[in-house]
């Protein structure tokens, strides 16, 4: 039988082989400080520049209001990501596997399916943005103009690289995230210095303030991107020891995201003052080549390309787990390949057929946030009640599972999730859909996703709880809770 050290080494090799099963304590060698570059990498996207420009052009905000939006949005959204990621260290499993304890083995198929499908759109958006970055670099360096054949080739290359990195697993993501953090940070400072020197600041600061409602709506729009990462939070913390500091986990998550979101959104807003068309460009990347000299634009786009590849890799990494929780009997790498093919097909349609990229992106982001928020509200309240998870019950999808509840469903969680999801859509308005309550204060301020979280959480909290068919899990949770309470009050040696 292999030793614990040998098992750990095998688990942490170049290719991760572990799937949904909980990570044993002996293999939990991760460090909280590794979360910082992870969430930096999750936000390295030039789309933040476009979204920052949109706050100036569409929301009518001034620079100081954009500063408030760019500060509040990552604190709000990634604060939730960090809080939910605490479940990862408690249960040692991916988020959607832990979700089985909340919704039941069969009930979890419903939110799981919706989240899996929603990831198709997120991965498509990132694949398209990455392909646009490649096309822009080819144009700047060699004068090669975009055409249908080249679009297909660039999409194929981007999706193939995404599949490779996400297929390798958590360690490949950690290494790539760390290096991309350093490189992107260095070139972002260079771009920022250029903008400071080249921008007509009187035009930036003289812009009149917009309405408070538009500022709140802007916070909701920027925060929606972070909300989409919430179910994935535990996927990146399951290798942390149980004694890891929860406070440090939340801080590293907010810090990693905020250090990218804040300057990127502000840079986009400054660029939009001189180039208002940036906010509505069909190609959300090529404007960089127009605003920046080639010696800055080309390396910046190449580094951003790596970042977008990492964003997609992280999304596909989590999507592979989500597919497995749906009962698809394939390896994680095989599950990832399904999302890769889907993003390739949808990406081609978005680049060749769609008439408005940014309109499609904002609409998708809005619906995505609502779809994920119903799960967040229920899962979050459950986390407040639960200190641990029964690993055997999570993996047991039969009637013998302690998480089978009634017919495989936890009706309280399912009811709260379904009611909140429908209610959230009533407050939502996008290009192709408008709910009957979209003109209300909540709808006008783009807070449908926030209302969804609150409603889901409140409903789940007030509905009566019913014990599952097996009470064995209660004893297991009590024992784990006792151990965790002791470990969390004892001095910790985890690196932060």
C-alpha cells in the first residue's frame, strides 16, 4: 500500500487524477496565499476595459462614480465567492458535489444542469475574446486581416490550449496563474503609465456625474462577473487543510480579484472619454491597437490572451466536475472536452453571425448572475448551519445515501431555489427578454441577482427542515464539527 506521502505526490503530479471524491487530509497541502494569483488570473480579461467604458458611455457616470463602482463590485461579488469557498476546506470536494448535501442526490441535478449550461456561454464569451486578441495581434504585426477561415483557426487554437491546461488540473492552473499574475501586472502598470501621460485629464474630470441609479446598476453589472464564479469557489479550496484561516481565504479572494478589476475598469473609463465607440465595438479587443502604440499593445494583448485562456481553463475545470455530478460517467478531462466543443461552436456563431458582441455579453452576464444566485442563496444559508460534510454520503448516489432525503430531493432547498430563480427573472431585463417587474426599482438598478440571493436564502431559512432517511450523517457531522472547532481555535501554522 502506498504511503501518505506517495499518495500525495501522485495526486499532485503534473496531471490531476482526483475527481469528485473528497481530498483526504493527508493530501491537503495547499496554501491560502495560492488563492490570490488564482483570482487574479480569473479576471485578466480585456472585457473589463470594455465594461469600464460602458459605465461612461451607457451609464453616464463620471470618473469618481466609476471609482466607486470598480471598488464596490469586486468586494461584493468576490466576498461572496470567498465565503462560499469555505465549504471547500470543510468538505474537500468541488462545489457542485457539496451541493448534493443541500439539494439531495437527485435534486442537485436541477441547479447543476442549469449551472453547467450557463458555463457554456461564459466559456464561449472568453473563447471569442481570446480569438479576437489573436486576430488583433496578427493584424498589428503582419497586417493580416480577419476572415472566416482565420476565425475558425484562432478559435480552434484557443479552445485547444484551454482544454490542455484545464485537463492537466489544479497544479497546472496554479503555476500558470502565478506567472500570468506577474506578467499581466507589469504590463498593466506600463499601460497605466502611458495613459497617465497621454490622456487629457481635464476632459476626464470635467465629465458631469450620472444618477445614483445608474451607479448602482453599474455595480450590479460588474459584480455579475464575480457572481458567476461563486459555485466554483470550493473547487479551488478543497486542497486547503481544515485549519486554513477562513478570514484569510476571503481576503485573498477579494484582493486577487480587486487588484485587477479596479485598475482595468478605471482604464476602460479613461479610454472611453477619448474613444466613446469603445463601449459598443463589435470587436472588444482591436481598439487596444488603435489607442496604444504597437510596442505596448502587442505584448499586452499576448499577456491578456494568456489570462483569458486561464479564465476559460478555470471555468472548464469546474465545468468538468459539474458534469460529473450530473451522473455523466466520464473522467473529468472527458467532461471538459464536451464544454470545449460547445464553446467552439457557439464562439463561431457569435463571431460570424451575431451583430453585437457587447450587447450579447451584457445580456448573458445578467442572466448568468440570476441563474447562479438562486443556488448561492440556498447553499449559503446551508453553510451557516453545517460545519462538515459526510464524504461517503456525497459519493453515494443511491437510496442508501444520507443525502437522499425524500426520493432523492430536499424539498425545502428545491422550493427555495425554484421560487427565487423565477422571481429573479421577473426583475430582469436584457436585449431579448424583459420580466414584468423589470421597471421596478430593483429591476431598473440591475439588482435582480441580489434579490434572487436574498429571497432564496430567506425562504430556505424559514422552511421547516426534514431529516433524511439516515441519521448516521448527524453523528458524523457532530464529530467533524468538534474536530474543526478545536482545530480552528488552536494556533495555525498555515501560510497566508
